[in-house]
């Protein structure tokens, strides 16, 4: 077999992993974020000022926010269930140190801090969990698209062939979910003053980079005979095209139907699509082609996975719009967000229960078809991850109350209660610290970060025999790859450059 065939075989015919392992892995990113926030607060407690060095800030963010995830999906994957416990214990140790030192300095009693925390008002204009969710999905995707070509990346984490729940399968759906959370229909405060199809026109202008990237990827992959998994999207289709189509189709549907009922449109679409899969020959066509022998003759046959999975991805997007609208409802107090956190976890639990029933009554999860169980699975785990990030933010707000004046970038700012005579605003130094934050840096140029990761993944695969790499070499390459991507984003943020002109 040629090198191209070997690499294609390496990422084919896989079956995914368990829901429990994926759930355990989802807790790692929020714990890394919590650990980094606690370290910054501890530094402020010791030195009376925040970390102000760009070099040390980048190094801390990379080592705490990115490196543990890279290890967890390679050499530490055999102990993935112990990783959350280790990180949680480390965070507990840091918090204990912060509390004991703040108590010695005659800070407020713990009970008083708890009462103050419950009455705290948070900046209603900015929800850090949404930003962090989108950034981490991008980071985890960037790690996986290169790591999957190395033998140290567990095969059970890669995309499943037909049925199964791989980590990378969830990444595809999470990307759709994250895009919907900040779409124009969600961010737009009032639709009454806007023309009915204004958002559709805006999306027509904003998706051209995705279409251009899709065409660019298609031409580059075919011209250099780069290895590709045909049953993922088809011969010519790719995820950039899927994302562009879904955004356009969703804007059209939301211009026709009320966006407050987007969950109902999503449910109708997903159920109808599943009925077609279950009662017609559509499933057979997607899996085996028009002649039953996996033929790829004609555009539809050649790209059947990418084209016919669009209804499922569209349903995920529309349901995520409803989540975005709900999150942006004005709830400024900690009490309000604690209630929202409970609602997120309950919704995730309900979807997981529904998933078990759906798999028993219909079929297992299939990213290849984007069936109804896949939609339920993606939404459940995305809500779970979003809930973890919300819990992390609330924990950091509580810890900041123990150390007055401390700040954590990309964390909630405490503001004055409504009606207070004091001026509302960001905590001192919070805006300045955002320039020293890797999360903020990636957020400002997310599409560029993803594009750079794709280009570098191709370059590494061309230059290196990834299939026969040793563990130490693999870790070195992956760390250099991610650090370079992060460094570029960090430099652009430091110079306040945002490469978005559409």
C-alpha cells in the first residue's frame, strides 16, 4: 500500500468510544480554565498585582490551557478517567491556599463571602462561557486534526465510520453549535426594526470566506493527492461547505419562522429526516450508493454523505439558536445564573435520556448521516460543556471576592446592582488583561486560527511520516504546532489586528 492508502486506512473503519469517556474528557477544558484562573488569583494575592508580562502570560496560558489537553488525547489517554480527578484535586489545593492566606490577612469570614457572592451582579453584556466554549472547540479541533494521524492518538477518539461516538464526531457538531450561539439572529436585540430577510443578506456576505476555503481545500487536496476519508463527506464536499450551507439555510428558515420557535423547527426537521432514514431507501443510498456497491458516479452519489447529512446539521444549528437566545436573556445576578446552570444540566440530562430511548427505538448515533440520535447526542454534550464553563466562571467570581482587586481575563466582571448610584463598569485592569489572554487572542481571529491549523496539518503530514512516529517525537511536534498557532494569534491580539474584512 502507498503512504496515502496507509493513512486513509489508519483513519477508516473505526467505531468511536463510550459516552462516559467523552463526558469525562469534556470536564478537562473547564478544569484547566479553573486552574489557570486560580493561579492568576494566587499570584495577585502574593504580589499585589496581576501578571503583566506578555511572555509569562502566554507561557502560563499555553501550559495550563492547551498542553494538558494535548497530553490527555495522546499518551495520557489510558488514564483519562483519572485526569479530571487529578486536575480537580490540584484546583482544590490552590483554592485552599488562597482561602487560608486571605483569612490570615483578616479578610471577610467565609459565610459573609458566600452571602456577598449570592448578591453579586455580573456584567449582563458579556457571557464568558460562550466565548470560551467557541475557542476551546476550535483548540480541541486543531489538536485532533493533526494528532489523529499519529499512532499515539487513540483510534476510538477518531471519527466513526458509520455508527459510533468518537471525540472528533462530537467536534463537528460542537462547531455548528458554537457558530449558532453567536449568529446574527441571536445577537440582534430586536427584529422589529430590521427587514425580514436582512440576516439572510448578511449571511450571504459572510459565508463567502467559508465557500472560498472549501474550494481551496478541495483543490489543494486533489492537486497534491493528500489522504482523505471519502465516506466522511464525499469526494468533493467538505466541512466548510456544510457550515456555509447550514448558516444560509438557517437564516432563510429564521426569516420565515419566529426565531423564538427555532427549537420547534429543529425538532420537526430532525424527526422528519429520521423518518425518511427509517422508512425509505435513503439510508441505504447514503451508506452504499445508488447501486449498493459504494459507487461514486454523479455529483449526488459522489457527495451523498455531505449533502444528505445537511438536515441533521441544520437541526443542530436551529436548536443551538434557541440556546443562544435563552442564554442572552437578561439575568445579571449570581442567583439568576445559578438557576440557568441547573437548567442547562437538566436539559443535558433529559437529552441523554432521550438519546438512550432513540438508540433503542431507531438506530445508533451516526455522524455520517447526522441522524436524530446524533443531533440529541451533540446537543446534550454541548450543553454539558457549556454548563461546565458556566460553573467555572461562577467559581472564579467567588474566588475573586476572597482576593479584592484580583482579575482574571475572559472571566465575568462584577458590576454594581441595577439602580445603584455607583458607576457600573469593568473591574480594574480587566480590559487591559484581555490583551494578555490566549483565549481572547484566539477569539479575535478564530477563522484564521482554524485555517492556519489546517494548513500546518497538511504541511506536517507531507514532511513527516506520522504513522511511525515515536511518542516523544509526536508530543514535540504537536506542542510546536499548537504553540506556533497560539503565538501567531497572541501577536495579532497584542497589536490589535483582527483579520476579518467581510
